[in-house]
C-alpha cells in the first residue's frame, strides 16, 4: 500500500505527484492490470520466460564510454 505524508505547507499538487510516483515505483497499477483478467498457466510461463530472457539480455550488455 503506497502512502505519502504531507509536509509542512506542501500543496496538494506536489503531494499528488509524489503519490503517483510512489504508486508507479511500487508497481501497483501494473499488478492491478495483470490481475484484472484470468491468465492461463501456459501464458504465465511464457511471460515469465520472456521476462527472464529480457533480464539476461540487459545484464549481458557492455556499456562503453
């Protein structure tokens, strides 16, 4: 559960912006969208395998400057 506390004399817009950023970082909306509809186990496996493959590709990149 995302929670932000208002600072002294903090306006509503900045508080809302901080809350939205916190929700985005915690992945709450992404999880909500994922749970919105039933996902077959075979689809789950494919999605996890693709995510694992993406992570391996990202981890193997060499950054040169």
